[in-house]
C-alpha cells in the first residue's frame, strides 16, 4: 500500500490519509494494523483528561513544546467521544497551535469516530499505533469530557493525567465517572486561582481514602498552563511514572489485562464485521421486519433464528479442515 | 421460574428480583425475555431526558401522579449511564417519592448497568419489557445526562421528552449530543424564570431550521414542575404524539428501523456470550498473554488466531445438519 509506505517514510500528507483509513475502518484496516504492529511499542503514550474548562488544550500545547524542545517527536490526538460532529473547530485550534512548531516533528489530529465497530477506545488505540509506527515517540491523547467513554479511552495511555482546577468541574462528578481511579498523575491547573490550595487538600484527602492498595501514589502537580508554570515538573512526573511502570509487577499485570481486553474487543469487532457481511449478502432483516407475521415473533426469537442461520452460513464458508 | 410467575401476578418483591436478574444478564435471561414477549406491547413508554438541574425528577413525579390519578399503573426507570455506582442515592429519592403513592400501582427502579453485553439501552429496553409484561401501562424512563448514551436510551421510548430550562445546560451542548433531533416534545421547565420566553424563542428558531422534513413538529410545553403548572398540558401532548405515531407511516418505519437495530444488538450480544463461554472452557487468553513469545505477536494476530479457534469450536458444537 503506497500511502502506508509513504507515511512510514515521513510524509505528513500520507500519514493523514492513512489515519483516516484506519479511523474509518475501511476494508483491510486490520491487516494494515497487523503489518505495522512490529514497528510499534516505542512511543510513550500520555493521556490527558478532565472536565471542560480546566485548560487541557493549553496544557497539551505546553507539554508538546517541552517535548519538542527535547528533540522528541510529538503526535497529538484530540478525542471527543460525545461529539457526532467531527471536531472541526477543535481541529482548527490544534492546527493553529501546531503552526507554532512548523516542523514535521509534530502531528495533530482530531478523532470523533463514535459508531465504529470496535468502539472509540479501540479506534484511538489503533490510530495511536499508526503514529507510533510512523516514529512519533511521544503521543498525547487528549479527551474532552468526563464520562465513561473518556475513562476507557484513557486506558489506552501509559500514563493518565487528570486535569482539574479549583471551582471547575466538581470533584463529585469526576469521582462518579471513575476519573479519580484512573489517574496516575493529578494536575491542578490555573493554580493562580485563590481556592487552589484548598482544592489540592480535597484531592489529597480523597486519594488517602482510596489509594492505599495502589503501589503508585498519584502525585498532584500544580500548573499554570497559560504561563507554563509547573509544566516541567509535570513532564518529570510523567517520566517517573513511565519508568516506575516498566518495573512494577502489579502495573505490568494491569497492562496485560488491558491487552487481554483489547484482544477480546478485536475478536468481537471481527465477528460484528462478519455479521454485517452476512446481513448484506445472505439474510435480509428488512424482509423480516416488514413482514407482520415474522415481526410478531419479537426480537428475542428473531435474534435466535438469525444467529442459527449465521452459524450455518459460517460453516459453509469456513469448512472444518479434518 | 417462580419469581417470574409471582412477578407477573403482582408481587412487587418478585418483580424487583426479576428485574435484577434481567439487568445483571444472569444465565437464561434471554429465555425469560423471550417467554414474556407475547405479554408486552401494551405499555406506553415515555422517555424524559435533559441536562442536570432542569428538574427532570420533579417533572417525572408530577407525570406519575397525573397518570396514577387516571388509574394508570406507572413504572419508573431512572437510568444513569455514566455512573458506575448503582444509583444508591437516586434510588433513595425515588423510593421516597413512591411513598407518596403507597399503592402497588407504582414501581420505581434505578438502573446503572453499564458494562452489560448488550449495552445500556438494550438493558433498559429489556427491563421496560418486564414492567410492560407485569402490567404497568405507563413506563417512564428518566435518563440523567446529555451524552450519546442518553440519546440511545431515549430511542427505547415511544415518546421522547427533552426537558430544558432557561439558563440551565446550554443549548449547544444539547444540540451537539443530538438531543434536539431526538425530541418529540420539548419542555421548558422552571417557566417562572425570567428568561423563559426568550429561551422558548431560541428553541423555536432551532426547530424551524431543523424540522422541516419531519412529519411531527415537536411542541414546546412550558411547565413549573414544582407547582404542577403545565403538567396536564404535557400529558395531553404525550398522548397526542402517541396517537400520531400509531398512524404515521414514516414514524412506523422509524420504529421498524429501531426494531432492526435491536435484533442486531441481540445477535451480537448472544455471540459475545458464546465467546465468553469459549474463553472460559476452551481457550485461555491468560496463557497467551503471559507467554512472552505469544504476546509479542501483538493483538491483531492473536485476535485472528482466537477467532479461527472459535469458529472451529463452534463447528464442533453446532454441527451442520445436512
């Protein structure tokens, strides 16, 4: 595949096309991911999440700048799982930001691929692998929002940074969505706000209650992303966490569990694809649903019948080799 | 099954147990749903959604009261897709509310079954069917939040009511999440707020832009749920919409499409179940993930191998009848 070759050689244009191909799950995308997999595993993946308005984007640009100055190559994925609209304006902001660094050392991309067969976190993982294979050694995944989807996306990262700010996005909301559990590092941004110390204390108390059994105690870093204050410290903590993970047994186990979940997701996705093909080629659900007598059987009976027909079709197309 | 019989006969206690059984997708739950399906289809399902703080719960209790006074039986499902914690406090509130109506004509339940195989909207559909079969002829589904998950849940309802209030939850957020498209009826609650008329105008403008091709124009009902003002009018509009749907060709088609999606969801869920069984009985993913050489193949190759093994196992257990 030509765009694959070119993307791996450094063509930004081809990389963009390749990512669209993967993001849209175009036919053959899993084969591409399979073929580039041996090239991956070199990047450090950093997840940034938190409620709206805490300054995540500004923080992400700061981090990117610090890494770029250290001669790292940086890929940024901004993921908005709740948005059905592809992140037009977001992407615009990011591109403007990337103009600060006109080199090919930075690549910025917005993802909003809900409705994909494997789910948004798998799509994010897939695209991150493309960036990894293309040689970006720092990948920053920024997710917008505080829901369950964001928590799942953040599991793709090696290090999850939860960004909060005094007075923004109540802690209860973050707690509810499981953000507190997922955090490897807390950032209290906008640290010039008057209630910052009180807010840091609140988080410390919550951490004391919850993290006793964890081997890694999430540090809390105060930043003012607007001026860059505290951002070097944040990068230091991210690096520390990354090193810690490499050696810690329980974290390695956690990573394996995530790999396991990924394999399950991929298996399910493959089967969903085969079902779609089955519906298109052999089995007209529309016919059933438009036939009163058929429809009156109800969804549970129909689903059973469909499944039986599907198994039979699979057996015909994939005969057992004895 | 004893609890099924008792629940259908009117035992609230058994109904609660039966719903837990269905909600937790305990083994055999699909068979129960299959068996009660012929008893369903009599209930009117009303979905209530909107941003936090607009007064959805108060409105739901008002509606319940109006229906109860008309000798309807009312089941209420409060669904919070973002919450990993089963809705303890929420449920408490609901139970307190239900004490206002000590009769067996009302049943209140909180659902937060994320992580189910079929997804939260299928779980909601399943539980609504149980209530339907148990004889509740009005089912109110209240969803908390404004994300994509809520929009999907609301598709379970015959009539979707989107509750807004001047100054609460910006319209843009609601628009983004597709709430505006899903609404059959708009409620502007807290109609005593000063900006209400302006707010109603804004919604009207958005509707004018978007609903030209719809056969049903969503009415906007102003309510003050706290005092009950406007709630009778809302019930009238709900009934009108319900009647309209029965006859309108395009809405019937839409309903069929939803049924089609449900069947697909159920098929996928069944297959996921079979994969889980396969992993438990025949195929140890843990072994692979703990073996360095195996793991290094990467998730895409492993998923392919797993799938091949799964097909073979299915063929052995479900031989083709010739």
